[in-house]
């Protein structure tokens, strides 16, 4: 939104608006992301709200994306390099793609091709003028995969490739060889299907992270291969692809910048539910089982990485299938006496695995691997029962054949359930040191699957912390260090969900994060160091930041040299940490979340920074930050709570200054314009927040893929005005619950004219005409003035000011 500086907004593209910054960071940090069409529609609405011209809007978009990249490049930790890859993929692939599609939506405007080129060339010229930020995106790191000062070249190449700029313009900056497109080097789905060798599959996966001009086509090829091999039940090449993807975990996040994770999950689920080996050779059979295990663990890894277990019914379509049932009861053990057919299988497995010199009967080996995955926790449970009365060391020797067989490649995938069961045993039976010994023996084995460590690592480390607080288990001290080291080494992968936000500190961290974003430009000194910063400093930091961006600097750490560091302080992964906001919403609930936002907006409104706070607050309420389907954490719920439970009482009781009500008004205006269905966007396309974030909360019959943030649901749920996400949010809710408190009531007993909260409770049944006049002419008048910036949003507004 473009307001004057007295309202707390810096009118320089060097400091992008918070709403644009939040949109960009949310796209990169939240999985799964909205589709390109939904993102473009949101951008159209955003540009209309801000009343920005194309040039200004595009510069802010680029600046926001480059800010995220610069922050990642500024990190000195070696395990952040692949996070940088994700941001660079966004800057060089996702963002130009969105801008290209946004231009296509605006094609009905009477703009010539020359004007389009002129706009984007001006944007690039201005962008390259911010030397400090550009330099920060090109860290001079020895053996780094990025060349020094290559970001400008890459931006020019991708813009030329998408026909956003002309070749003559590009020639001013780069040499001729950079203009040459070497093509896609034959890495097409058809070519790989003809020759699915490990070498070509590895090459496809590795180049998908570095070949930015062809990244989208590489991703499409990966999806085609995944679908084709899953449909044909070809486990050998599919397992090779899954192994390559697990070796480069950040590629999953890059892939999901473009496609929803369920497009991986659906074909793999069908294969894991139905596949049966058709080979007669024992050697080929064991290879098939190894490949099946790799595919199964990859499927579970994707579900775990994006926390889809929280809405498993919407992720997996076959509730009677193996994958669904296993995820519901993973790690469960059975009472062997309650089993029928499986009892004999378990007994035979325990017997066969008790003697290392004995070959496992071939009929047991030929049991479907799904049976082994399901029964393996019970097999271990029964084996442990047999040695329960023995000394621990003797017991471990007796169990050695069990370990030897299960660690083999054609069986090791089944250890995922075993490890989960052993973790539970360690947690709930604290004196069962045999369980720890067994788990320790398995994990420290060199051949133990690294993918299983990644799945259980966080749980196991948490159990260790609980044990250390309550006293260590017997004989654990000797080996715990080695076990922790191996887990830590395996867990050193990029993951947006690796930030610990202790529940007891969420309030504090939320407030600090909010204030830092609103007052402090881009940087986060108060997040890095738990120190007290004055708001005067944070205001001055915007000026410092402007000089840093536009000057020739590139080392942001110099801004914080004056502070005394605290090595034990929490280090947030980003300036704008979506994960912190998500955790606060999930743990504290929607009502507390909205309350925290409103409190910070009111506080900022007193200090002249209310507009930036309003933009951030509105973004938190209108863009989904919680990426699994939960109606109580959805934007529809947050907006209804804000309209019905907070706005009326705020305007009547909590407004002390005009600037406070003006800030709340700007936040409300942002939300209303996102809800407005018939608002013409800049590109001339009618869109609404319903279409962007799937505002209805009905759940379909399960035939569609996982409910995404962009899913458009077919019907409303029933229910009253509870403000819990049960019904669709409409502008009429605002008119009924909020606007009525400004209307004069000619009949003091007319209950219908009074604002109603939660559908039944009157805020104040003694409201009279006099108090209503004071409300609209008092500090709360700023609320109406803010809404009148776009006076067409609520036609009734004009009648309120004609007194």
C-alpha cells in the first residue's frame, strides 16, 4: 500500500512492502505451495490493493526474492548451501515464471510489446543498481557452486529466455556466449525410459538443482518417470530414481515449488499397495524386495517431510490399502495368541532367525514384503521375549542372527516399524535397557538404512533428552555419544521444519519477530541475540538497511558488530520465519494467534509504524501458513474470528489514538479486498480469496488429491456464526458484525441494529445514539478513513460519514 511516510511506510522499492515480502517468503518456506494460477491471482489482488504500477510492483517482487537469497548466502554454516539452492531456484525460475504468467493475464490491457519490454528492462536496470544486495547474493566462497557475481547474468538469461527483455538489452551486460541456450541435452522422459540407467537418472537429478534454464523441464521429466514406472510396476528404475532423490533432499523442496507432493504420493501408494514380484530367481527376488523397500521408505519420507500424517485421510486415497493401515498403526506389535494365519509366520521367522547358520526357508523369503513390514515389530518382540531372562550381554549374543538377517538389503527396510516400536519401549519402559541395546546395535551398523535414521532421528533424540532429564538408563552412557553422532550426521539435511520453537517461548518470539519485521527493515538482530533493542534503533535500522542495499557493501554481519553475542541464544533460520508463525498458530490456537496480531498492530499504530504492522497482520490472516488441512487453522477461521470476536470490541473499547484505528482499518481493508469477489484486478480478472486459498472447508469424497491451500471445495458446511471456520467468510459478515456499530439507531430497543458477537451475545445492549456519534467522530474515525481509500469496497461507508 502506498501511503506517506508519516503513516509508517517507506516509499522506496529498496524496502519492499511487508505484504509482498510475506508472499515471497511464504511461497519458499511453506510446503505444499499454492499453484501458479492461484499465486498469480493473489498477486493481482495484491497489486490492486497497493495501487502499484507494474514497474514498481515488479521491482518489489524481485527485491523480496533477492533478500531471501542474500540472507541464505550470508549464512556461514556449511549445511545451508542447499537452502541457498532453493532460494536461487525461486529467484531464477519460479519468480520469472509467475511474472510471465502475470503478464499473460494482463494481455487484455492496451500495452504494446515494446511497452512490456520497456517495463521489465527498467525493472532490471533499477534492480542492478542495488549493489549491496546484488553483491550479497554472490558470496565469494572457495569451491562454491556459484561463480562470483553471476546472479545478474543468471537473471538476464532467464528473463531473455522468457521473453521479458530483448536480446539487445542483454547484450549490454553480458558476452555473446552467455546468450547461447545449449538445449536440454536429451534428458527427456522418452530418452530415459528407453535407457533407464543409474548414470542418466543421477545426471537428471543432479542437473535439476543447477540448470536453472531447464529446471522446470527436469521436474516435469521426473514426474513423468515416476508416474510411468509406478503404473507399470517397474520397481528397478523407480527405486533408482527414489534413491537419487533421497540423496538430494533439497530437490524435493525445489520440485514442490512447481508441483504438489501428492503427485508423488498417489502413484507410489498404488504401487506399494499392489506390487508383487513375478520373478522366479531367488537372486532377482531379493533385488526386487530391496527396490520395493527403497520405494516404500521414499514414500514414507515424503509424507514425513511435509507432515502429511496430520491429515492422512486426505493424502492416501485407499483406506483399506496397506500404506494407509501401516501409517495409522506403524510400529504396532500384536499379541501373537490373537493372530491366526500370521501366528505361524511369526513363529517360523523367530525360529529361522535364531540360528545364523540356518538358511531362511524359501517360502518365508517369498512372503510379500508388505507382510514383513507389518509383522517385523512383533517378530522382534517375540525374539526379545525368548531372551528376557538372560543376562543382557548373553541376550545380545543370542540375538545376533536376528540382527544379521534383518540388516541385509532385502530386509532392512522393514526395520522402520521395529525402530519405532523400540523407541516407544525405551520411552515408556525406562528400565528396558535391552531395547536401547538392540536399537543401538542396529543403528550403528554400517549397512543400516540412512533413510530410516532420518525418519526416527528427531524422535530418538527427544527420547534421549527426556532420559537425560530423568536419569540415564543403565549402560547407556558408553554408546549414547556414538549413536547421537551418527544420528546428527544423518540429520544434517536442509529442512524448513528443523527450527525448534519451545512452546513456553512462542509468545516472546512471536512478538520479537513481529516487531523486528515491522520496525527493523530486513535484518534480525534481536532474533539472533536475545537482547533488548530499543524501537529507536529498529527505526534507524531501516535507514542503515537502505544504505546497505543501495551501496557497495555486501557483508550484513557488520551491522551487528556492536552487540555482545550469546552463543546459547536461539538462531532463527530466516528474517521472516514462517515456521515460527505456524508453530504459534498450531500450538496456541487461532483465537490467541489473532489476539497477538491485533495487539501488535495496535501497539505499532501508536508509534507511527501501524501500516507495516497492518500489512503483516493481514498477510498472516489471508495467506495459509499451515500447509496441512485443518479448518480451525485455515484463513477462513482466522478472518471470521477477527471480524466477529475482535473488531467490534477493539473499535469500541481499545482505540486510544486515531493512528491506531487507521492501522486496524488498513488491515481490515486488505482482508476485505481479498474477500471481494467482484473487484477488478489490475489485469482485468475477477478473483476472490475463496479461489486463492480454498476458503470453504468442506471435505470431499476423497477422490481428489490432498486438499491444498488452493483447493476449491464444492459446498459449505452447515453451522451458525461460530467463527470457527465452519462456514464461508463473506463481506456480509463484516457489515453485520462491525459496520453496524457505527450506524445511528433511531430505536434504542432495536436489537437488530446492535452488533452481535458469536451470533448471540450483545457487546453492549446500552449503546445509544450519542455513543455511536462519538465513536465515528472519535479516535475510531481512522478506521472509516482507512476503508475509504478504496471506497467502492463497502458502498455503505459513504452513508456513515454523511452526518
